[in-house]
């Protein structure tokens, strides 16, 4: 029987936990693949295989899961430099460029990655793409005030923008109190770096889900096993 997507996510997480060393401060990402990583870290702490670990969570959801699992937490204020961050991705493109943020935590995720000496991304093989934007939209985090004034700007960039909504149909609100506009590019993104520069230069845009040149290592699980790819 072929492995399910959950099987592959679990396999990637179990391989990635080997990067975690005792006595270090680590960043823990957000999302369905990371949940398996949290379980693996907690098991190693409980068994004594990992000691002296402190974790910086990238979302309130991850923080709550860590507390429930007994993973000790800290903050970037207390540890502005951390050894390692492990997180998932929505797309993994050439050169380990990424799209992230479908879990709604892209701002904190990027801040934690910027503080880390090493960023390891974990995913199942379905997340690999030849061109960024061909499967996942680019989440763009915006301040709520006047959020819709950005829509024509996104369209001019070639995107089809949609405000992300919660199950109650109200706007999805991030942990930092912002909205997310998911920008889908029907033909993918021709120049991710040019797009990142354009988004970064506009007032009211807080952050975007393009993580370019940030991941050093990818742990990708497929039907033939788990591959570790270094940039």
C-alpha cells in the first residue's frame, strides 16, 4: 500500500528531529507537518534523549501544542539568536525558495527564521514545484485599515487576490491582528525576487509569504523514501 500524505509528513518530521541537539534553543514552525515534529521532539524529551531544549514557537497554536506536550518554551526577546528552526512549506521551488503562510503565521515564522543560524524545511514530495506559485497562492499580510486598496496593486502584479476568511466568513485575523490576502498567480511567478521587492515597498503590507534564499536544508519525504537536500 502506498504511503498516505500524513505518512510522508510524519516521515519527514522524524528525519528532521535528528537535527535537534540537546542544550539548544530552537524555533518550531506551524502547520500540519510540524505537528508530527512536535510529537517527535516531545517523545525525545520525555525519554531523556533530548535535554536542555528551549523552543520559540511561531504561532499561538504551536505554543499551545508545545505546552500540552511538555516542550519548554522561550521567546525571541529572551533568545534573539537561536541555533535552528524547523518549519513546513506550502511550496518548495528551485534553490529551496519557498512559499509559506497558509497556516496564517508567516510573519512570526519569518522573524524566527531571521534569528536562526540554520533553517530546515520539512515537507512531503507534493510540495516540490519547478516554478513558485504554480500550486499555492502567496499569502500577503496587511493591516486591516484600508486593506482593500491593495487589491488593484496585486492585480497589476499579475495576481488574483482573495481575502482569506475564517469559517464564520469573517476575515481571518493573524496572531498579530492583521488580515491575509492570498494572491494566486495562474501561470506561477516569473520573478519571485522582483515580486518580493514590490510587495516589500508598499505601505500597509506587513509581510509576504515568499521565503527566498532562507532555507539551508530541505527534508522531503516521498514514496521512495526521505531525501535531505542542502542548498
